[in-house]
C-alpha cells in the first residue's frame, strides 16, 4: 500500500512516515501543496495524509482540486485548525476522516488502516481480525486458516463488522447493509445472525453487544499477526 | 432625605405635603370668609327685625305701647331656631316692653350698633337702634335692642364647613390616587428596565432594548456600553486562550510523535523511563490544550443563543457514543444507551451538545474507578418527563465524596490529582448546560457510582 504524507513540519512528516512504514505502507512525503498535487497526478497512491496549513497550495484547495479531477483516493486530514466548522468544511470538500492536532501516531495508523480497509474491501482485499480472516471474493470466513460454515447472511454481517472493526456499528447500519429491494431484515433477525455467528466461531473473538446501540468488534488482544496495533485508538473526540 | 429612599415615596411626599398644607389653608380661609358673610347676613336680618319691631310702637294716652299682635318671635328669628330677646326702652326713661336685663350697647349712636352679649346663660348677638319718637308732641328717643342666640349662625357655618371639608377630603383622596397612578405610569419604563435585567440570565450580555423615554435612555445606554465592554473583555480573554492553545497544538504534536518514535527503538535504557514520562506529560498537555479550547468556545456569554436549532438528542447521544466507543472499549469498559420513550427535540447547538455528552462519557471513563482503572459499564440514558428531557450519564464506580460534589464543576479542580484529566471536563459541561438553560446536577447513585443529570426543556 502506498501513501502520500503532505506535511510541512519535518518532525511530524518524518514521524508519520516512519510509523506508517511500520504498518506496511510505502511512504512518499511532500512539503507543500503544489508538489503534492503533482505527485498525486502521477497516481498509484492508496492513501493521502494531508495537513491543512501548507505553503504554496493549502490543504483544502488541494483536496478540492483532487475531487474535481474525480480522484477518489481516501484522504485523512491532519490539522492544527481547531474549529469544528473547519472539520465539517474539510469533510464537505471530500476528506474521509479528520484528525486534530495534537494526535498520537497510533491514532494516525489506526485511522489510516480503517480508511484503506473501507476503500479496499471493494477491491477484494482480505479482512483480518485476530485469528479470523475474511476473503470477500470467495465470501469465506476462515478461523486459523480453516473455512467456517456460515450462512450467506451471517457472512455478510461478519464482513460488515470486520470492515468496521474498532468502531461502533448499530443495528440499523447492518439492516441497511443486508436489506435488498425484495427483502427487508428485522432487528430480531440481526440478533439471530449475531448469536449464530458467535456460536459457530466458538470463541470470544472480541465482538461486544452494546446495549441500546449495537455492536463493537474489538480487534485488540485478539491480534495474532501484528496487523492491528495493541492500543488502537478510535476517532479523536473533536 | 436618605439617598436610597424610593422615588415613589419621594414623589408622593412632595406631592402630598404641599397639597395637604394648601387644603388646610383653603379650609381656614373659607371658614373665616364664610363666618364673616354669614354674620353679615344674620346681622341684616336682625336689624330688619329690630326695624319691624320699631314700627309696632305707638302712643296711647301719652304712654308708649307696643302692638305685639303682629309681632311674633318667629318673624323675628331668621330660621325659627334659637332664642330671641328684645328690649324697648325710652332713652333715660322707662321700659316699654321686653327683657329689662338685656344689656345696653357699650355706646350710643344714631346708627345701629351690633354687639355680642350674654343673657341668661346664652351667647347672643344683639343690635341696638335709637330712634326719635313723639309722645304727645314731646320728642323722645326710644332704644330698641333685639338679640338673637348665635346657634343658627354656628350651625350654618358648621354645615358649610362639614360639606366643604368632606369635598376637600374626597378631592384629596382622588388627587392622591391620580398621583399614585401618575407615579406608577411614570416609573413604568424604569420598572421595565429593571425587570428586563432581572429576568435575563447572568451570562446574557446582549444589549437592552433602547426604545425608552429620553429620561432613562442615558441609563440604558450606559448599561449597554458596560455590557459591551464586558463582552469584549471576555472575548479578548477567550481569544487569547484560544490562540495559546492553538499555537501549542503543533509543538505538542511534535513532542508526542517524536517520543512515540523514540519509544519504539529504545531498549530498557534509563532514557526509556524518561521517555515514558515525557509521553505521558505530552498526552496530558494535548488533552488540556483541546479542553481549554473547548472551554474557551463554550463560554455561555459568547455563544449566540439565537442560532440554536431543533436538535434530536438521540442522534447526539448516538454520535457521542460512536465517537467515544473506541477509547472506552480499549480500556475494557463498556457503553450502554437507554432510551425507551420518544424524546422531543430540544433547542440547542448540536456541536456543543455532542461535546457535553462526550465529556461526560470521558469523565466517567477516567474517574469512575478512583485510583484504579475503571472496568464497568458507562450508561447514557434519555428520558422524557412531562415538560422536560432528562439526560443522564452514570457509571458503576466508586462515586465521590459528598462534600466534593459542589467543587467538581470548578475549573482545574481535580478530585484525584493522579488521574489524567484536564480538570476542565465538567466545567465545560456546566457551561454548555448553562448555554442551553439546562439544569445540571451531580450525584452519587444510591446503588453506587456517580451520575450526572442534565435537564433540558423541549422546544
């Protein structure tokens, strides 16, 4: 996976680059907006980590130009700008996620992974969580490499939970995901699928029921391949 | 007159005193004029009676006689009440008729003389006439004295005075009522201003409506200038706060990033321990910087309440839970959301309200366990009562000392110095609650744990 880090603060640029490299990204760094736009036009990036306060071409303008060119690359904005309006502005212009300074590098990694996971699963990339592995093309869930026998609906639920691991997923989102024009799914059905999935997987793989809210798939502590860092933090609360 | 005496009583005093004095003066002068007038009228009647009496005198056989046939007491008296006395006597001679004891006038004159006299225990008004008469061709002077008791005059004067005083009193009461009404109406704009000031929240620094009479306009303008100055001063303080926190963001990010990077390489060198400390401090600093900025932005004096919108609290709670869920579950804590009834919308700022809920969840997550890391459920609940919506965020932790409860919303108060909070979380919550005119209460739950309740009024 290839990521472009656009940040004019050398210390931050280097630290982000180093930490994302450890998370299996290959990294390019650009110090200003114009250079970054030029590099992005060459293509081939899976993720853009973008600071908003940049020399030459500011982050928001860069993002706007990018989206104008129909470039759908996932964008994680990093900014010292504080107002929430700024955040909303960034998301409106087409950022996928927003991280407010000061942040921890672990947060950057977790957000970067989640963004790429959500963008990539359409491309058939394998999803992992601890001993579990999901192959979207084959619609197959494996435990320690061995396929589990799950119903199609259960696999769809599982795929959605794996895409959104370390995030709160509510039942409505699952229902939206499962329902088709001819078939709608009820809350009770979702609960049934979840309980069957738990039974078939047979061990506590980190799926929590959140009363009144939905489900939370926690990848922490169930990590066998060093893919998810131990203390993956969720979205900052800005 | 003391400086803080009310304007109403000043006006009442300065209207009431002169008017009372004037009324008394008017009554006294009326009394004087009236009694003089009544006396004159009665004296005329008395003189008239005396002259009529005189005409009844005739001479028979060289003796003076009086024809009392046509003369009666009733024709003499003015009103028939009171007593009439008379005396007819030749000058330096014999009595002709009447009461001889009736005192003669102090002097003699050709003109009628009016004088006061006492007779048989009665205070009388008398008139004395001296007239020339002929008795058998020989001229004699005859003295006629007619006296009348004064009761009639007094009664008439008193009647008039009673009526007049009654009228005065009624007029006076009417005047006082009108004065009171005038004072009330005149002071109404002042009362309106003080009521407007009383009713506004202590944080409302908006200008007062200056549609007011020109007498109190300077007062209102001064108040408005003062409010504006206060607002500006708060704004500049908050702007400084925001600038400082903003400028600290990038350097703190750098410190955090570099420490994190260094910690990855370091073995168990002594520097490692310092790096861990630096990392902890940097994390604390970054949390504080973020909270300070929120604190600056939620000062209720500065939030424009006219921009509040209809807000669905359920959605706000869902968002806040989704935002905080990763850090909660990372710490092996759990989240729950209870809401069983439909919740009416409230008037609010969605961003501030989300901060309120996330701050409460984070507060519970950090402090519910006291000195130990909390491992339990944090419950967010919404209920709708008759005319308000209640948001509660509760935990099942150790609670807090009752005497510390009032201090929790103080800035930088931390009941546990070792916990990583900024000391601003609940102060921010309080500010946001104030902005929304919501009631904030912090309590220990009877079944254990700490609970924060925020009571909103629906739209």
